C-alpha cells in the first residue's frame, strides 16, 4: 500500500512539474505579447489558452487526489481522465491555432525563441496523442480478436 501511495505521489509530482514548465512558457509568452503591445494575437487566443491550461491543471490535481482518496471508484477516475484528455486536446488545439495565426499573418512582434519552443512542444504533444490513438486502436483490435 505504501509503495502504491509513493508511486502516485511521484507521478503526480512529475505531472505537475511538466505542467508547471508548460504553463510558465505559455504565460510568459502571452504576457510578453501584451507588454510589447503585440496586437497580432487576439484576446481570443490568450483567453482560451489560459482557460484550458487552468482546466488541465485542475483536472490533473483532481485525478491524483481521486487516486489517493477514492481508490475503488474507477468510473469517477475514468471520467476525470477523459475530461483531462479532452481539456488537454483543446489546449493543444488552441495553441496550434495561435501559432498558425502568427505564421499566416507574418506577425513579427510575436516571433521569439519561446514561440519556437512552444511550437516544438505542441508538435510533440500532437504526435503523442496520434500515436496513443493508433496504439489504442491496435490494442482494441488485438483484444477483440481474442
């Protein structure tokens, strides 16, 4: 039991550190755009990225709290994980939308090294979800064939 609890704490810590770094990059970049009065990126992008990031943070915290407190309620844990995946996909989508908008309209005031880092992270996240989806289809097919 203690090992299970320590594993949950370790995974929660790693998840929160990764989300923290990602959130720092997003908020740093968006705040710099506001400070430099860069009007290329609309408030729509700012607000949606902030909203979905905050929701993903709440969802991951709620998920790990459920794992510790309510171990036997797999339905609630599964619903929380589905909500987290939905929110994370929406966050990835809105970040990609902002990056495409910046590129499409050649927004020079929005160009920076941080934007390029966010772009790489975004591409990696999209790749992860595509690979996870393909693997889940293979697993579903494998389980169904047995």
